[in-house]
């Protein structure tokens, strides 16, 4: 039928019928609006869509339109009339039964046979589409929301809500890319966090972490970053060019930390060690190391303090690292050896024991325990030192015995933590020590409160191996007599700081006298340490000490010298006997 100019009636009727079917099938309603007469005709389909029956001259369209959509719909309609233009609109209607439907409307402007301006329009129900679009929009929004949440979770620590290590590293990497970087960094570490966890459980530990997190968050200004780097380790980064800004932040953090946090209703004051550093230009790259060195220094100086980084600290740290390396290799090649100091009977000064004291025969000279034990302890090498000394002691005892020398009991010092080590008795028993040959000296600090079951079991098994237990440095400040009672050591050693002043101080004499009385009552032998003169020796013997040890009877000596001392003593004894 393409480009036909004239139509037969039959053809037109066919066409109208076809259109009618098509419109009905598609659900499209048709309207025609005469602008001049303001009259609208709706076909049946459109009346069905709106759910209203419309008289020929009624103008009821806007009455059905949803009040919220009315202004918009009518503005578009009026604009199309004014411009004599085509028209496209979408709006909601409310049907008489209250149902809301979404309607799409298209219309064309034309002039009819009478020369009057008209619109002819088609409308159809797009409610399904509209609802689907609404739902899609909601889903998109939810997806965007969860993407945002995922982004947040990837960058933040869930416990403290601070930035996490990844985000912190990113921020630091961005800083390094700046053309003129300048920044301050501080490292914060909670003191004795493991003990906090042990004491309050993980819930309590989390409370402490959250507390520190909120202290840090409130200590910084916009543009500054607080992050939890992991465990109980935190960091604050400031891009302020002012070196004093970090000092301010640190002061504020420390002040806020004074306020207690409540764990199970119990107030607890969190202590932290803080190291911080400021740098600009190329030095910024070293900030992480610098503030970490400062933190290490703060911890080493007794924790619960802050420390600003200085180049001198870095030098010190390097020297320490160097020494640590030397200590490791020294342990490996047998440079850690025992020196021996004699213990004598208070009654006749006869040698009744030896104490093995660690010495480091390093290529740089002889080093004393005070020079390297702290370093060893801080780096987990304490057991290795103890073991090295112990093995050499066993070796020396065997060598001396084979040479026919009668070796008195040798005591070795063990770090306190060792007594809780379940593998200790097994290791010791593997060494095949004859009963009475060895005794162990433990510093009194471990007996703070009641003993753990593990410690008690270890002590029992050590005793069964014929090894005596001695409490070292009694009176140096931490002894708990209760702990002592429970442990029942074979011997206590009175600290040399109590012994030294006895010649001059009556009070000190009485104090030592009482300690000796208590030990006596418990049937524990008493060794007095740091006996520097024979006057001390006489006085201590008078107060009831069983054994004396100190420079008055000999300094700690290498194995070779000690062997000669033992031989001379044996010879003298023979002479006296003969
Ligand atoms: P300690 O167990 O109390 O050892 C006694 C310390 O006092 C020794 O110092 C000794 O040389 C010193 N001394 C002995 N007589 C006198 C005296 O008359 N006057 C004075 N002023 N001092 C005297 P040293 O050898 O420097 O050892 C220091 C500490 O290092 C020891 O104190 C001990 O706690 C620890 N230590 C030594 N060797 C070892 C070891 O192999 N393992 C462990 N865990 N600790 C050790
Ligand atoms: Ca000792
Ligand atoms: Ca001691």
C-alpha cells in the first residue's frame, strides 16, 4: 500500500480494522485534543487504561494524574501547545480504585480539516517497566553501597576503625612521590600487651586496643593519619612542616592515655612507648626506620615514655646490631665461657663450691655480663648464653674429675624464664650429671607470687636429678617470703648490696641477721655474696651465714686458673691432714 495517494473505501476500512487490532493488542490508547475548542476525545482503550468513562467533551486528564506529577505533566503539555511541537511525557495516574499506574505519552501537533490546531496522542501503561527500573536503581544503589563498604573495609582496621597497614603504606608511598616531601612519623607500641591479654582475656585486650585507637584518632587533625599497623603497634603520620607538630601530638596522646579505660568495670591505665621522628626531602624515606629506632630506645629506657629520634640514636643502634651479630657468631664458635668464683665455708674458709659466671672472650677483649646479657635477653639469646656456659661447665667438671681433682658443687645461673620451660628437666637429665655436682641459681624476681604448676613440676624434677636450687640476689627488692616458703630452695644468696654496708650500719647488720634467722627456721642454707674483706667475713660468720663468696676469697677466674686454685687447695688439705 506504500506511497498510495488515493484509497478506496474498502482499503481504508481494512486499514482501520488492522490498526484497531494492532492498538488493542499493544494496549495503546489514543486521544485527540482540539486546542481551540479545548476538547479531548479518548478511545475505549485509553478509558480502560485510566479506568474512567469519559464523556465526549469532558476534560478530565489532569484529574487522574498523580498530584506529585501534575505540575510537571501539565508544564510539558502547555509547552508543546505553545511551541506547536511534538510532545513526549511520562507521569503516574491514580485510577478510581486507587491503583497507581505509570503512563508514557507521545503526541504530534497537526492542523485538522477545519484548520484547527490539534494534538493526536498515544498513551500506554509502562508500570512494569517503571517498577523494574526502580528496582534496578535500588539494586545499583545497594551495590554501590557495598562497594563503598568493601573499599572502607580494605582500608580500615575493623577493631579500631583506624586506617590499616595497607592504607598507611599507600599514604606513605604517596608522600614519597611528592616533589618536596616533609613529614613527621610516630610509632606507638602498647607496653606489655601480652600480659594485658593474659590478665584480661582477649576481650580486655580488644578494649585496650580500641581505647588506644580512639586516643590516637582524637589526637590528630584533618590531613593527619592514624593507623593500626598490626597487633599492638600503631603509627601517626603528619605532613606538617613544623617539627613541633608531632611533639604536640605525642604530648596529647600521652595525656589522654592517663585517663583509665574500664575493663569489666575495673579501671586500667594503658601505658605506651612512643618513638617519633621528623624529616624532609630525601630523609623522609628513612622516617619509618628512624621512628622505629626511637621507639626501641623508649622501650629500652624502661617503656611508658616517648623518644625523639636523633642521629646519635641511629649510631648507637648500629653499634648494637654489630655487637649482636658478633654475639651470635661468638656463641657459635665458643667465645662464651664460664669464669669461676669460689664459695667458701664461713667456719674455716675452705672451698665448698664454685659459681660459674659468663664471660665473652671476644676478639675485642673480655666482656662482662653487664656488657652483653641485656642485649642477649632483648634478642632471645639468653637461653643460648646459659646453655653455652652450662655445657662448658659440664665439660670442665669432667676434665677436672678425670685429672683426679675433687670438684666442689658448681652453681650456674639460669634466667628466670627458664624455670617455666617444660623441656628443661629433660635437657638437663640428658647431660648425665652426677648428684651434688651442679646447682642452679635463679634470680628471686620469678618468685613474685605463687608459683605456677609448671615451675613446681620443673623444680621437683630438677631436685630428683640431684641438682640443688638456690635463690640469687635475695633482698634486691622483689623477694616474696611466701614464694620462698613454697619453693623451699636448698640455699639463698644474700645480695651483695645488703652485705657491703654491714661494717658501718647496725640496721643492715640486723636486717641480715633476720634474713639468716628466717632461712634457718626454714632449714635453708645462707650464702653471703659480695664479701669483699675478711672483716665482712668474720661478721657474717658471726651472724650465722653458712657460706661466703666475694673478692676477699677470690675473683671470678678462667677455668685454667680455677683448676690451679683447686689443686693448691687440695694439696694444702693433704699437708694439714699429714
Ligand atoms: P650474680 O649471679 O649475682 O653474680 C655475682 C656478681 O657479683 C658477679 O658479677 C661477680 O663477679 C660479682 N662479684 C663477686 N664477688 C664480688 C665482690 O666481692 N664485690 C663485688 N662488688 N662484686 C662481686 P658478674 O660476673 O659481672 O655477673 C653479673 C650478673 O650477671 C650475675 O650476678 C648474674 O646475675 C648474671 N650472670 C652471669 N653469668 C650468667 C649466666 O651464665 N647466665 C645468666 N642467666 N646470668 C648470668
Ligand atoms: Ca648468681
Ligand atoms: Ca647474686
